[in-house]
């Protein structure tokens, strides 16, 4: 008691020192706000009973505390802590301590002693647990201080024997988070008198009577592992025992623990109980975790199934057992091939349930060799794939995929099971298994019967499934020509049933053909229905099925030079047509005797990669040529630009690989051209008062340049900051142009002043953003401006306009340096096709849903940027934001938007067309590159600075599609 | 030793008329009350006279529990309750309670109206019987009386099938009914927690089978149906009205939907519509998929499956028909079978188990010529396929359930004797627990070792804890002093003082005294002091006091010294200790007998 009183006195004393120290600077800084600590102190003193005190504390905890007064607040709280007799208030204080120690900029080492002291006199278990939690937070804040850790660990060890589970939990958590990683503790053990290794302390609690403590112990151990401590192998046995715990959290944590150990010590040898044999630890762990796939709790099953996927070091014969349900024998005891054969025989005594009465009793076999259950890995995946919960099934499919990728023999074996999953009741699972099969398809060749099962899914009514399957077929290897025929037949059936799959089916056949040229070859006469003697009728060129066949044949012919000999005349004609119209599906072929006609194609095919290089060279040369233009007013510059732009546009069309870059350059040069033209208008030579509305073209040009710069910035991906700087520069030029034009037209001085100010801000932000790029912008508009900026900021608007005008005219063309990869975001609307003549009828005022299906390429973060615009005939525009779930990602840099757009309108008398197109939204704040700094949890919202002025807009980036609709008046 | 007795009246080493009597902790429970499909005479119902000879059923039975609505599990219920006479509670789950009367009524109609049997239960009896039913919810503990409690677990198999955990005191039995450990298209898998019952009574229909993955089976089934349809054949699937029928309907329905097929599917019985209604209602009892999607579309609202009319059987073109009953022993399925048997394009798919003696059993065993009524022979030309779709656990499933529940003993029912024998061997070897497989009328007796709960007074516990010092180690037993009071059927452990008080007895002190003669040449008080110092040095952990009135007290032991008048050197030491300090007292007397060491001052 005396000690307690003394402490009280000490606390009082320290308070006297603290409070003036705290209060004075606080008063100075913000007069309006009284110090938190003082307020709290008064509040707590006012509190007459525990409920009031608790209320004050609750209110207090909602308010933020600034870092410099945290210490004072903590001392006040501690003081009240000692006075307080009510448990709940003490608990709240303890939790507040933890919360406060997390304040940024506050270092909790000064309060650690006090916090530890509070533990000594605490009687309530709950409060004790909360205090330990606080210590945990403090400890986590001070990762660099070994002495603090040491002390905290001692505290934790002391309280480990508490009777309340919460306290033990927290102690274990503390040990897990703070236990020494690098230095083994037994070095200090002499000094400290028997402090044991953290791991062995924690592992003692694997056998605790409370399941929550057992879980906490396992978690603490996992935490140690996360932090880089090497877990001892001795724990393995204990962890394995916990796999059969009564409580699911424990089992779940134990699965993780066993997995961690199996990854740490895969090759060490463990004995098999009840026999004198030994196996690798990873195999043993694999067997045990496989067992957990048939656990009673589905959470554990998911955990186990997921874990199995990452155990790649497991021996192949263990792996293969996971797919074998019938082989019930304990494989771990197998020694000789002879025994193995015997067991295989023994396994036959169970009937499969596929044939009637094949389970008629036979002679009794030696049951010692047949073990129904302890066989570990047996059939783990068979169970996992049949599980009731689809979460488990998906986890199992994924695990199967991971394992199959690392072992081709396993991939071969799991094929049947994956194919079976195509029949799952949940679409997600079906889709996932198709994807998995695609991923492992490099390892496998499908047999005919397997292909048959796979192809059966082509009739599925879900589009996602069919497309995934097409994707799969693109990567599949098949073994016989019958397989090819079968696949073609089924694909044509599919095409017939679902005509919208056209593109996807053609693409699929393209890959199928180019993968199996030799298998296609014997089928060609049949496919093209040619006859040795008779001429057969020419098939219809518009038939998608015929095109599909041709795509298959032509792609096979690419690497099979003998094939074209089998073509009939019209096939060659069709080839020429398809090569032009569907150039992405039909490869260039070297056709005999037709070289002169298709010279271009054969050159293309001859040096496909070379042509890209030459195109690249051409691009570079064009840019170099343009860079010779020193001054925007140089004679002949316009013509040169005109030519170059045209060249580049054509190049973009010809060479798809360079389309992005070429377009980018062309747009950029176009901006320059526009600027040039605008500056060469006659109006500059006319006196200001004389020109009223003659500068329409110039104004329009300035506007257009602005728009183009936004396109340049946001439509292309792969830009480096150098290019962005260049784009911003052009934008700045456009703005300068606008400014000078305004100065010439408007007489109002106020507007002029404000726009001048805005322009100066623009320059400033440009300078701020592209500081690193400035050296590259040599001799440019900006460089000159920046030299003049002291003068500009002080001078009058009229003068400034003059300066700008001259600088603008003097500035040279900045050479564009191309980044490595540059892509233009594109979108193609597949549906609606806009070909339908039947209007979509609906009652006016109500809505009609229009299915939109589009592919997007090279769009970053389409969920937030892509919008759908609907333009009604009366000029009304609606912009619709698709749901994030409507975007799928079939491949890198590719997205698919499948959504429904709701249209509505008042009644029309005639059906009319609405235009649907996709927009790319952007928001170009002036400081776009650096997001505004996040504010701490301290201040309220009203003190936030107003959001910076940003330009938001949209760029249409797809061709618009016209849809015929007809809102009818409602019938009364 | 207490015992649990299990006597199957039906389903002992047999499939059909499940009826099992369990005596546990003085309670008698009847598990299921079914009929046998294979018989039309008295053997069809369980032999209740086994019980009645001891008096009325109601007096003997504490409750009846029905696991699910299949007739071989509930078919004899109205007979037992109304005709034999039972008025106690009957427990079953909500879906079972809803569907069971439909099936019983149908069964009654066939037996009475079609076959013309008399002395059979009436519709009114079914109604009266159902009034005695108490519905159960999953995982709800129901107190039948003060001691007997039951709890239902999900069993898969059919809608509403349950496993029951029966508990009296610390003894317990789990009865599985029929269950399925692999989930299917409309039901989940059976699940039970680690309840460690004394006996697990499990069905063992597929004791020797380990089935292929269900996906293979489904794929095979769909492929066969699809192929037959494509070549223009007709498919007959004989099913029982409820259970597998719904499973196969969902399977075909989703397949038709996915593949956009057009051939008609018919379902032959009117009773199904009524039952399907209940399937739509009890969505919570179905599997994850149906539970999650029923808001958009209830899977039991079939689009492609229509009601069958007798005339459709002669329609040309492909079709699929589900017809009852499932073993082709009578009714519509048999009629359709006779019509279609002659055409090899057609196919019959037997989706489940067929009892010996039925036509289903015959054709599955390869018989191609059948004798039907009227002594005419029927050539079976159509294809016969067997697909195991019955929702019973296979051998591995049974083992899995044992692993889940961890029973102390195992008892197999509802299976064929030879197959059971095999599984029994496996279980005994694998889990090293006893396994029983009694025949009908045979009693299996299991002795249990129930733990007896005893109340302990908190004071006593606290006192013992204070004595022990550190915390008790949960792994080590520890002995303590106390008095066990058995009163009013309860046991209490209290301190002896409290026991005396409660019983109104006086406490008697028992003291032992003992004289030890010692040769010591000092005066009495010196000798006493010498003894004091000696004891103090020997007994370190005890309180030793030297009182001024000439005694030394060690704990409660009093030591006095007096010299004999004859010889001043011979001292008589008087030791006196109470019964509680017997150990210390005898130690001291032995110690003092050895004499005092000479080195003492």
C-alpha cells in the first residue's frame, strides 16, 4: 500500500511538471482549441461515478489527439487508472492507451515503464488482457529496441500462467510478435536465470485446455515464422496431433503450421508410427493435410485444399494417390513391387458401383494390406472436387492446377477429373476448371474420348463458358485427325447454334489449324469438298461456317507447303478475299504460281519481322525529318508536316505493331501543324481593333489542340514522363494561343487579368511537375517563358500578351522521342451490331435494356474510366457507368465489357436511331502526378483545402453503333 | 456396469422394415418403424409382439424417432401407433412430417384399393398417427423427458433425412438412418460433430462398395440418355416417387437447359406434384447451390419435365420417362417396361438398389426372358443399364462418418450379412473398436463406463487450491479430502465440517497418545528444549512452537516431558496427536524413539 501511495505521489508530482510544459505551446499555436489533456483531466475529475467516467472516455476516444500532447494525456489517463475501481473504466483506459500509442509522431518508449507497472496490481483478467494488448501495440511501435522487447517478453512469460484464456492469448500474441528473431535467447539464459527459447515456451501451450489458447499459440508460432524465425522441427509432431483437434480454428491453424514445417524441412525423415519405416517429412505432411480435405468443417477443407496446391516437393507417387480413391492401402508401407502388385489386386475387392452386382462377395482376402482410412493422401482431390461447398471445389481445382503445372505426369492423370468438373452445377467452378485445363494444356494431349467430353460443353448456353472453351481449344494438342474433325464439327455446330460466337470460333480454328498442320492435311479434300474429277459448286463466301473451315485450312497450310496443291481455283480467290478482309485470321501464304499477284503478301511472309523493323526505321526517319524544322514559320514546314502525318497514318494502318506509336506521332504532329497554321493567320498582322470575328479558325484550332492533347495524354498507354511533359508543353502553347486571342477580341480587362493569372499558375504547375524533364526541353516555348517569368508576373496583362505572342512565334518544334512501347486504347463494340432493321419497341417512359458487348484493349483501370454514351436523335446524351462486375479480363491488356444499357424516352412517332459509343473518362488535375497528401486523423473536414481545379472530360474511343429503337406511347 | 442394449426388430442384417429398439439408461427408444418391400404378408411389418408380451407399447417405449420418409423407415408407423397402440411422442423432422403422410396414403391406396387387402390401416389412422408427431429442427436439442434428450443432424439421403443423437446422462447413441456422405445435385452431405457416442448405429447398404466419383456417374448417365435420345429411342427410368427422382429430375433438367435439348421428359405420377411442392418449400434442407439460387429460380420448378399420361407411352419419337415404382415390381413403371421392352433402341436405366425377387433385380442379373403374369414370356431386347444413384454412404463414407463421430462401439444395420461381415472386419481393424451386427430379434449389449458427475462445494475447492500452492496441472490427478454425500439422486462432495452440519451430527475427535521413554540426563525443561531444537532442525517445513506452559506443539501434536520418579534420567515423553495428523504423529514417535542426538545444546 505504501508503495502504491508513493507511486501516487510520484504521479502527482510528474503531473505538476508536465502540464505547464504541455499547455504553453498548445496555447500559442491554437488559441481556439483548449488542450486535449487539460480538458480530459477536468472531465475525468468531474465524473462522479464510473458510468460518467466511461461516457467521458468514450467521447474523448472519438476525438483526435495531436502528437505533442499524447504523453500528457497518457499520464492523466494512467493517474485515473490507479484511482479507478471500476473494471470497465480501467478497461477503456487501457484500450485508450493502446490507441494513443499508435498516434503518428509519438514515440511510446517514455510510457513503457508505467504501462508495465500497471500490470502488477491488476486483478481483473479482462483488464489485464487489454493491458497486454496495449503493450503489444507499444512493442510493435518500437521495433528497434531490443531491451523493450526483452522486458515485454518477460512480462508475457510471467502472465502466461494466468487462468483467464484472454490473458494467455494476448501473452502468446505478444511472444509471437516480439519474440527475438535473430538472437537465440539461450545466450542470455545464464544472465536472466532460465529464460527459455520463445518457441518452446509457445509450444507448451499447444496442449492448453482452452481451444482459443491453442489457436493463439499456433498463430503466434506462425507469426514467428512470418518474421523470419526458423521454426524447430520438434514442433512437427505436436502440430500433427493438433490436426485432429476438436475445434476447427485449431485444426485450421494446425494445417498452416504443418505446411510451414513441410516447407522448411521437406527432406528430413520422420518415422511412421506403428511401423519401423521412415519417409520424407513433406510426404508425411502431404498425407496428413490430404486427410484434412475430408474434414467436418468446410473452412478447414478449404484451407487444406489450398495448402495442398503449394506443396510442390511432394513425391510423385504420393501425388498420384490423391486422385485414386479405390487404392485404399496404406502406401507408406509398401516396400517391393511385388507387394505393390498384391495390393493393387486387393484393392479390386471393392466394387465401383458402376456395374450391377459386381460386389458379390468373393473369397476373403488378406485384409491386413487394405486400409480404408489411414492412407492419408488417398483420394484427397476426388473428395475435394466432389465437395458440397463450391469454395472447396474451387480451391481443389486451383490446387490441382498448381500441382499439375509442376508435374506433367500428374497433369496427365488429373485430366479426367478436370474434364469431369466441366459438368459442375456452379458455373464459376466450370469456368475455373476450363481455365485450369488451359493453363496445364501444354503438358497434355487430349485423347479422343476426352476431347469428346470437352467438346460437349460447347453446347453450353453460357457465353463465358463457351468462350473459355474456345480459348482452351486454342492451346490444346490433339492426337489424331479424327479429333480435328470432331472439334471442327462441334465448333460448326456451336456456330450454328450461337452465331454470336463467330469471331471466337474463327480464332479458335486459326490456332487449331496452325498447331496441327499434318493432321489437317489428310482432311483437306473432304473439308473443301473437292473432287478429283468433278468440279463441285462454289461454296457461299458469306457463310460463316465456310469461312471457319477456310480459316482452319489456311492456317494449317502456312506450315504445310504441299497443301495448296489440293486447293481448287475458287479457294485461291477466297483466300485473296479473306486475306484482305480478315487479315488477322488468315496468314500470308506462299502460293505457287501466284507470286506476281500476291507479291506484297509473299514479301510480308518472307520477312515478317524485318518489315516491323523497317517500319520502325521509317517512323524514326520521318520524325527526324520533321525535327529539322527549326521554326514554326519556316517555309515548307507545313507541307512537310502534312506529308509526314499522312505517312504515319498509313503506317499505322499497315503495321499493327506500330499503330499506337504511329498514331501518337501523327496526332502530335497534327497539333503542331494546327498551331503553325493558327500562327500564320493573317490576323496577327492586323491591328487589334480591326479584327473582330476573323479569328474563328484560330480559336477553333486552339480548342482542337487542347482536345488533342488530352487524347494524347490519356488515350495512349506506356507513356513516360518525358512524353507527358511534351504533351503538357503543347497544351501550354495552346493555352497561350487562346490567351492572346482573347486579348485581341475582348475588351474586358478583368477577364483578361484573371486568365493571365490562370496562365501563370499553369506555368508554375508545369514547372513543378516536370522539374526533372526541364533540361530536355531545350530551346522550347517553356524554357523561354521560364526565363521571362519574373518579368511576366510583374507586368501588365497587355504586355504579357505581347511577350507571349512573340515567344509563341519564335519557339521551335520540339522533337518527339518515342517510348519503347506505346499503345492506343481502343474499343470495339461487338454487340449491338447496328445491322438490325427491326426496331426495338418499348413503351415510352419505361426502360428497355440493350445488351452491349465490347472488347477494350490497352485500357488501364476500365472499371473507373470506361463509360457508355447514348445519343438520342434529339441530341440528348446519356452517359452510363457500367458496374465494375461487367468487366472481364480475358487476357493481359484486354478487357471485355458485357453490360446492359437502359434506354428510355418519351414517345416517338417513327422508329429512329440512337447512337451508342464508349467513352474514356479522364480527369486532368493540374497536379495530377502527385496525389494530394493524405491528412492525418486529426483535423475535421472543414479545414480541408478546396479540391484543386481539375479538368474532367471524356474521349470517345470506339466507333458509335446505331440502334434502331421505337418508344411507343403507352396504351390507356 | 450400466449397459446399452440394441435389438433390431427389422433391418438387422437385412434391408427393409427398419425398426431398432434401444435401451439406454433405463429409457427405451424405437428408431424407425418401417415396412418391407419384398413381402405382402405379416413379415412386411416388424414383429411388435416382441414388445407387447411385456405390456402395452406406450408403457414400454419412451419415444419413437423416424429418420426419414422412405416407407422402409416409416411404413409401419400407423399400424404401430393406431392398430397395435402407441400414444407416446413420435419425433421426425419437418419435411418428413410433411411428406410422410402422402407416401403412407399412397401405400395404403395401393394395398387396399388395388390389391384389395383388408385389415389394413385407414386414412383416418394415418391422420391420427400424424397428430402424435413432434417435429424436430436440425441441431436442436429436444428434451423428451428430464433425462432423455435427442438432437438431429443433417443426413443427406433424401429431403429431411436426419441422424439422431440420443443422450441419457453421459451415455449416448447415434442412429444414422440412411445417410449420404457425398453431396449431390439437390442435397448436401451428412455431417455430425465429434459427439463420441457409446454406440454408432449405422446403415451399411453399400458396405463393400467404394463408388466412383459422382461426376463420372453423372456424366455416364447423361451421356447414355443423350445418345439414346439422339438415335430416337425411349428411356425409362424407374424411380421411387421421392428422393432419387428429384435428384435425377434436376440432373436432366439442368442438362436439357444447358444443352438446349427438345425431347420431352415425363414424370409419371401425380403424387410427385404434391411432394415437389414440399421440395420447393423446404429449401433450407437442400444443398448450397439450390439454397443460393432459389431467389432467382427455384430449381424444383421444372421447365422441361411434364406430367405423364398413359397414352404418351405409345407416342412415336424419343422421350424420357420417370416412372414409379423403382424396382419394376408393379405399377406404371412395369407397364411401360412391358411396352418398350421389345425394341432394342430403347433403354431402361435402373438408378438404384433392387431387392431380390423384383423384376428389376432379374433384368439386372442378365435375365433376357421374363415370365410375367399370365404365364406369357417377355423378351427383353432393350438395353439395361445400372447406375448407382442411391444416396447411401459407401464404405469409405461410413468410415468417414466413424472418423467424424469417434464412437466407442459400432453397430451395423440395414445391409446384407455377408457385406456387413466384411465392413465389420475393416472397422475393427482400422479403429480398433468393437463392431456389432445383430440379426433381427438378436440383442447386442454394450457395457458403458459413464462418468458420474459430482457437485463439489466451492469452498472446498478453494481450500484445496490454497493448500496446493501452484495451479493444478490438468493432466495429473490430485487427491483431496472431503465427504461424498448421496442425497436425492445427486452426488455432492463437501468438506467434512459441512457434511456434519448437514447431517446434524457432532464431530468426534480421535486422538492417539503415546509414551516414549528416553534416557536424558538433563532437567525436564532442558529435555523439552532439546527436543524442541531437535524437532525444529528435523521438521523444516512445519510450525514448531515451544509454549511457556511446558509443551512443544508441532502442528497439532502436543509433546510433554515428565521424568519418572524412580529414575530422574529416564524421561517419559508424552505424544498426543489427532487422527488427521496420523502420519506426522507416527513419524515423530518413531523419531523420538531413536533418542536425541548428543550434539544438542
